[in-house]
């Protein structure tokens, strides 16, 4: 049975945060993450001075810097502080990311950040909807197609208006070469049309970040459940690497084979109709370190 959607209030960052035309650069995100680690008490104005990410003259909560803070929260790399005077703390994922690839120089790191941003029911609404919508179908689409798909998802989840007029800005930002373009299968030959070019092989840098997200997403999609049909796994868990990285068909089969080989899942003989997660008690930070060391 398909799991019920996670309630709206449990999501980290609302969609409207990302509608302003703010560029996304991995290097800027990592610079801010490092700065928050060193100065968790710093105000927005102070963080802007230290990172070069600006705030507006009259409002410290507007500008590029606050948007990047929202990116880091949506990726589950930082969280609000729990002690007086501490604005933000690094999550386990954020700390591990800095420990293993401080400059985000690896393509696997970029892939991981993209998947965290789009994590079903947990990342930023706008990117989650986009991935679970048209991107996961891996067929050509226009911005109008995407708007219709996302409006349908929003209605199903009773989450109100999506500000769909801005989807062209958001989609260009996500697939642009300065952001996640190097690891996404999406090209835009024309301004309002996107065409998939899925990878032909499962690149080595993809497997462990995708495996980490597989276990993480399983826990969200099938809480306290260790077995699911392959159909539900594809719909609820594999939708993320499919929509973000273009993993499908033979490449998806390679990924599933790799998950079995590493003891992360097992499947029923011959039909593979049922999937059991074996890595149910795995320590996710240690798994993430393996992703960076592979």
C-alpha cells in the first residue's frame, strides 16, 4: 500500500523561498556551510560580510544570503540551534559532508546535494514537486506541462497554491550548468522545453550517494516496514534518482544489483517482486563517509 504523504508542517522549507531569482552555486553553499560551522551565532549581516552573499540594505532577512540559508536547511545540512545564542547547527549530514569533501569538488557531492534538495516530502517543496512530477517521467516536457503536473500534486496533498508562474525560473536554476546541470540528464534546447538524456551506465560516483538516499528515503516512505513491492519502491524511493540523475531501465537494474551486492537490500528469487531492506539499522553518517571514500 502506498504510504500517506507526510504532513505539510513537517517539511523543512516552503516553496515560496525559492521563487526569487537567486542563483545557486555549490561553492557558495559550501562556503556558507563552513562559515556557519565556525560561527553558529552569527547574524545574517555578519554572515553576509564573511561569505560575500548579500542581504538587502533595509532587510537582513532578504537577499541572496537568506536564500542560501534556506537551501542549506532544505538539504538538511543545517538546522535551527537548540541553545540560546546559537542560530544554526550543522546536522550529521552537514558535518559529514564538510568532513569528507569540504570544497564539494566531487561530482558525487553535487549529486548528493541535488537529491537532498529534492528528497520526497522533506526537501524544498518546489524541487520535490518538480522531481516527483515531470522530471521523474524522463520524457520531454514544457514548462506548461510541468505547471500542470505540479498543480495536480499540490492539490492531491492539499498544500495550496504553488506560484506556478515561476516554474521556468526554478527549473532553469535547477538544471543550469552552474547548479546541478553537470549531474542531471536535462537539457533545454529551447527556453520552455526540457529533453532528457539519461546516462547509459551507472557511473561509480553515483552509486553510494544514491544508496545513501535510498536508505534514507525508504525510512520516510515505509516507516517501521522492512518489506515492500518493487512497484512501490520504484514509485516512492527510486523516483528520486530517476528524476534527479536519470537512473532508469538498464541503469536502474545496475543500481538495484549494486544494492543487493552490497547487502543493502534483498529481493525474492526470480520475480524480484518483493524487496526487503537489509540495511535497516545502518548508521547513515558512516554510510555517507563510504559514499565519499568510494
